[in-house]
């Protein structure tokens, strides 16, 4: 019984520690017009600010173990901030427009999704996560037609680098939804020495924030 009580107390302490750690990592985030102080902002970009991203290099989905790539010569997306953010809040940007032109394999956007920005302490930057984006491809390959659907779900895209202009290099692992062909994923040999495919692909791209400029990220 004594051991059970000790285990119960340890479990309660661990739960409290996790809760405390979670509260401590809540990201204070504000989009700012200057970078005079990474911990506060004297002039912020408020709710409803439109943020526009334009590509500076090809946007590419690497799939099939390098057998094929889904690429776009140029791409862009944009959305308006849902809030100003603050000392205990992040900033979300529901994406309302995406454009890919020209693209291979007939890339189409099923849903735009939302970006969430989390300030990186001591910098002008923010980590960027994406949820709810779904992109579909329909490609002719040496293996025949290949149909893939890719999705983001709290996906880490990379770090938004504050500046004039701000930049967002992307190197992310995106999920492949079950309706996709197996070859859309990453091939590997399982324990039975059989070829299988991980339901994921790599997305690489680089974007500039063309509006607003300049754009920095602070803690509040």
C-alpha cells in the first residue's frame, strides 16, 4: 500500500509538472513594424492585417523516394491575421488564397488551412505551423497515373525570419491521406523484407513576405 501511495503521489507530481511546463511554453506573439525590442512591440500589426507570401524558389513535394517530384515554378498564398496576439497568445493566419503556376502533375488545393506563428524567444522570428491544408496531385508516370493527397496537421513548416522583407524557408514533412496511391509515400523495406511506403512526403520551398513590410515578431 505504501508503494501504491508513493506511485500515486509521483503521478500527481508528474501531471502537475507537465501542466506547468505546458503553461510556460505558451507562445507570446505579436507581429511588429519594428525590431527595437524582441520582448515588446511599440507599433503592431493588428487583427485583419493581410499577410502575403510569394515564392523565391520552386515549391516542390518530394515523394516516391525521389522517383518523382511535384513542382511549381512559382506559388503564393495569403490570409488575414485573426488577432493582434499578445503576451499569452499566438497569431493565426487563416489562408484564403493559394496560387500555383505553372505546376506539374495538376496540383490543386482542396482546402487552404491555417498558419500559426509562435515567437522564438530573443529573436525577431517565429516558428510556423500549418493545419488543415490539403493538396491533391494527379500525375502521369512510368508507373501509370499516380494520385496523391497531402495534408498538414500541426505541421512544422520552418521559421519565419523577421526582416524587410521577412522570409519563410520551408522544409516540412507532410502527411499523405489514405485515399492516395501507395507510391505517393516514402519507400522502405520492413522486417519481412517487403517494400512498404511511409504515408509522408517532403515539402521544400522558400517565400518572401511581400506585405506587410517590414515584418518582425516580438513577445508582446
